[in-house]
């Protein structure tokens, strides 16, 4: 195991910012710590870099306990959100900083810097100062500076948040390619689920200092462990109901005035009574005629977006349900029209309420 | 907002600017030009032309040695109060401790304390305790006056300093001390230089403390000029002042040239 966090916790005064956090990474894996601001993801990253000492727990890198090591004795490369390039140094001097601290001989430094300049497409910019670079270029220098020291872990703190949307995607893919190439074990902090899902091998969805769910992008999207995860990742509809019957064919959930639903037993906790049924908009199938397990409603709004169209359906209970369908298949609906929304039992997730 | 310079308001503004600059610059010009007059007394505008008084000023070893004494004291004061001031400002900007704002106020207080009060109390203190003799007394006194200037100038610069830069340095393997010297100091360099220059100038032309505390054998230049003026305002004294003005101008021009060259 390359990196291991054991029951890591940090309190500031009475506030528990990070609470009993554990995960481990194999060599070359990239994990995204994903969550809203204040969820403890940045604190976790800063503990990994050594800027914050944990209240309890341990951090192991390649089997060595580094929990109490000061930042400069740790072998981690950190890419800061604002890049934190040294303003009085050129691109080359910035990249060379870590090599100088490690006493790498001149000749080797030159070769390694040249390699990084090549890899991160910084040719021709070597003698520029940070303020003479664009945001994207600054970001690449920050990455080069962190990578050139061959760190055991690469830490990334919202590395794309200061880039514009277009650049963000290409930079993310590029970074992922380099990270794979070098086999770098990486931890990546973000509040942007798209970024996390596109780049990371594993995602830890954090909330209130704990990991709500740890899994691959498809796991957390398809089978969210908690209501928070379902809501934070992608779009979700929630319908409250109660279990009325359990039989071999499934569990029957009464959704009050919206109707009823039978779902496989494995989806419902053994003793759950009051539940919340979650379904993603793209799994809501809209038909003009009643279908199996369908809820009747009225089209409230249709918004056509080209490839897809979103329809907001008002149910008799007053609740609304968002459905997504292919753009060219939305023509038959009109606002105010009657519609049936069928929920496929295999695509719903049931949470205890 | 732009003002049309030909409008009545614009004309008035231009006139006020000219008058204000004339008020600031003309007296300095007088001091430079007046000693050029070929009379035994100071007159403005000068009558005739001679470099006699300037030559006399340069010849007079009293002025030269006073200049060197002031230079030495100013240099020592600038160096020491910059070190003390930067460290104090660093502490004030970094750490939140009980009484921090009180200490900040205390550090800045000599700026409002009349120099005369400080001069009297320090000369009493030094006479009573016998602590330090000679120029050391004046250096110490000037440090008290100059350090607040350094703190004043460097504190805002330090407060603006992006601390993630130091974190980045430490993440790359720099110890806290290395990151202080390799990152923090170079980044806030201009603030430090400004504080250092202010400290030097303050010490260099300070009269009151120097009158009370300078060692009698080695008076500073302001003290020598002051006593010379008391004896009679002869053109040589004006020439000395004129020389200082010229020297300052040379330094300003050099600084601009070097500064511009470095920015390119």
C-alpha cells in the first residue's frame, strides 16, 4: 500500500473538521476528495502536506508514519489552488527550487527541468516571470514544479478552479495522462463533481468531516450510499413514502398520493419503514399512456437543450419530478398536458427516511 | 475622471500645482544657487559667479569629517533598525498574541513622542548609567526613532504577503528558515529597502538627538551646520547644504535609471 490514512481526525476548538477519516491508495491511483466547502477536504490535504497536524490518527506513506513530520521533510508535491509561484523567480528557477533544496547536481537538474518543460509544454517560457504568463501556463509551471521532485504523492488543491471552462477540461485530461505516465499516486481536492468523475480512479464524497461514500465514479453515481451523495452527485428526484408490504415479489412502497412502487427486496433495508425513493432524471420514462409502475402527472415546464430535453412533471401531491429524455423524443409533450412517469424498479435507490 | 486643462477649473488646478511645487522646490534651488554669488554674504539672486564657496566647503575638513560621521551613523542605524524593524513587523503580522495591538502601538509611539523629550531623557539615562559612550549613544537613540519607520513601511507589505508562497517553498523541501530568506525576504524586498532608506535619511539629517548625544569629538554634519549657522550665515554653510542637495539628486537619478533598467 502506497498511502494510508488511519482514523485521521482534526478539531479546531470544539469543531470537528475531519472526523475518523480512513482510506488507502495503491501506487499510481488517483483519488478525488469531493465535497462542498467546509466538508474537510482541504484540511485533509493540508494534513497530508504537513501544514496541519492531526488531532489523532496517522498518515502512512510507503509504510512509514509521516504524521508528525514537518512539511519540508515530507515527500509530497502540492499544486496550490492559486499556484503560489514564486514571483521573483523565472519559470526555470521556480521548477529548480525543489531540486536545489534536495542538492541535486546542476547537470541532473538541467536534464530534469528540460524533461518537465517538454512534458508540460513550457518551451520558450523558461526565462519568463510568473506575472508574464497566462493562467493556464502558470498552472502548468505549478504542476512542473511539484512533479520535478518525483514526489511519493502528488497533492492537488482545486487545481483547475482558476481556469476557464474550456481550458479546464483539456488541462484535466492532460494532467491525468501525465499522472498515469509517471505512475504518480495522487490526491485531488475539488468541489466540482464533473472534474472528479472525469479524472479520478476513486472518489471520496465528503460531508461534515466524514467520507459519505468511497468508490468509483459509476458506483457513487449509480448506487449512492446516502441521500447526500445522491443529491451532491448529478441530479436526483426524491419521493417520500412508506413500506406497506414485503413479499417474495418485492417490497411495496406507498408514495402517498403519487401512487405506489414495487422494488426488489435488496434495495430496501430490512427494517426500513419510512423511506425516500431516489431516481435520476434520465431514468424517469415518460409516456402518454399508463405503463407499469407509472405515476400520473402534468407537464409543468419543458426545456429543450438540443441533445436532451428536461421536463418538470407536477404530481398530484404537489411534488415535482424532473425527467430527462432525448431532445428529439420530447415533441409530443406540451405544458399542461397529462403524462405518465414510470420509474424502473432497478434504477431507483431507496434511502431510509 | 479627467479634467480639461483649458477649462477655468483646469487652469486653476494647474496654477495651484505650479505654486505648490514652487513652494517646495524653490528654497532648495536657492540653497544651491546662492553660494555661487561672488559676494562675501549670501544674496539671492546671486551677484556675479564663483565656485569659491563650494571649493571652500569641500576644502573644510570639518564638514567632510562630519559628513563621514553622519554617513557611518546613518549606515549603522539603517542596518540595525531595518533588522529590528523587519523582525518586529514579521512577528506582528504573523502571530496573534495577547497585547499584540498594544505592542504595535508602542512600537510606533516614538513617532508621536517629541524628539526633544527623548533627547533629554536619553542623555540623563546615559549620564546616570554610564552605558555606552561616544557615537554608540547616538546610534542607539536614532534606532529608537528610526525602527518605527521601518515597521510602518514593512508591516503592510508583510500583511499583504501571500503565505501560500512560504508553504509552497516548504512543500518543496525548504526549511522555515530557508523559506524566510529565499522567498519572504526577496518578495518584500522593495518594502524593506524603502524602510531602510527612510531610516537612513531620518538618522542622517536628525539634529536634536545629535546635539544632545553626539560625542563632542565627532559631531554629525547637521550639528556642524547648525553651529555654523549660529555663528553667522556665511556662504560656505549654504554651499554644504547645496552639495547635499546635489548628492541627493544624483542618487535619485541613479536610482531611477537602475530601477527602470531592472524592470525591463
